[in-house]
C-alpha cells in the first residue's frame, strides 16, 4: 500500500511529469470546503501533497484535486479523515464508488425532514441558497417561494399574495440594531410564517439579545457554505420537531376533550369488597379475578391521590384534575371487566355502592 505522507515540496523544473496548476483556494472551491479545512488536512494528516512554488503559494495537480474531492465526499458521509489520509487514491476512489452504490439504500433508511417553504429577504442570500442546492441536492431541503430586497417590500407583497403556507421567513441583514425585531415581526406576521431567522454581517449586543429573546434564530454570515448548510439543517430539524410536538399536543387535547364529555361515576366497589374478592379468586385456577381486583385497588388509590393534588396545589391543578379523570375512566372500564369475569367464573359480585357522578 502506498501512503501519501510526504511534506510539501518546492517546485522545481520537471519535464516528465504534469505541472501543478491549481492554488489552494481553487481546490477548496471545487471540493466544496473551506480553505482552512484543506490546510488542516495537509498539515495535520498529510492527506494531500501540494508543491510550494517559489512565490510561497501551494500548488496542486489535477490528481490532487480529485483526491481532495473524494476525501471531502467520504468525510461528509461520516468517515474519519485521520483514517482516510493513510490510504492511497485508488483505495479512496474504491471506497467512494462503494458508498455511491449503497447510497440509495442509506437515503431510504435515513429520516427525511419535510422541505421548508421559505420567503427570503435578500437577493445575495437567495443566490447563495440556490448555489447550495445546486452543489448538494441532498442537503437541507429549502423551497424558496419568494425573494425580496427588504422587509418592507416583503410585508407589502404579502398583502397582495395568496400567501401559501410559509415555514420560514429568512432575512439577510447588514446590521442588527435595537428595534429590528419589530420590523421583522411585521413581515413574519404578514406572511404567517411559523418562524423567522436572520443572517447578519454586523451587530451590537442589544440587537442580538433582542432577537434571541423573541425566539428568532440568527447566524453571523459565514464565510463558507458548510456553516450555512449546517445552520439551515438545524432550522429544518427544529421545524420538524415543532410540528411533531404540536401533533402530540393536539392528540392530548383531543383525548382530554373526550374525557371532559364523559360522566365519571363514583367507585362501585370499596377497598374492603375488592380485597375480599381477590381472596375468593385464589381458590380457582384462573387468577384474572384476583389481578383485576388488585388493579382496581391501585387505580382507585391513584384517582384519589390525583384528586388530592388537584385540591392542594394550584400550580398543578389542571394537570392532576386531568389525571384524576383518566384514572376514573380507567376504573370504570375495569369495574365492568371485573363484573363480567365474576359472572364467567361463578363468583359473587362485590357489593356495589350507590352510583353517582363526580
């Protein structure tokens, strides 16, 4: 195995080898990575061998560009550069080919977050976002539905638009100053966007604190596309998590509304009757009557406990009132089940108390 572990060399006249022609900035752009990362790969891991010209510039061959591009692709898939750097280019190329062949399966197994429908305020940011999509189609999914020059224009356009569902209002701002949150809120409300985010160039502490306090995501405009891509991915994950939590809350409210319409009867069997019933069932093979009686005892006790908490703690009153109703509804189901089991097993049904509503 041949390892590329040599230090950068000084450029010397050669007639039988191709001459290096690419500088580090060009190589980094073609590989879609920061120049600083390329420098670390060279100095710390010796992953590639640039040649240093007399001018001091590091120069690369076309083969070096291919190697860096392959390394970049594999590290984005989770491979460690410290291990990849020791491989020769043929081995790296083979790993990349194997990864490409397996990628459809990986994509099918990976959780996919829905695309964010976005209104973008800032022409240069919109072009940059499009560049991200062009370079990495499998990156964070962002659908730019409209682009405007400033927040005022965006807010005015919303009044004339049919206003499709908007997940994100994304604003590019040269400067953040106190009072900026109010202008952003006007445009966000006009479009009905779920959330707002800002990419800024300059800011003071008061401007940043104002956005943070209002829940607006912000990012100091990054010099490299990777940072921007990762930030967008975090917004996408946050939006998906918010949607999931909202769905869970809606289900909980629906369940609570069903309970609120249900009449919860007072217990049909007291603790003494249930304890005696559990003892009777021990004489037969089936233990279901005993288990049901014990469950009813536990549920009834939890129902009483939740009612005491609702009466004692104002802060938890709503939660424990809900838990009390859940326990009461469950108790009623188990009371009916116990009665049916008792009839099936020929056991005497515990003495029932007077039925009343809570």
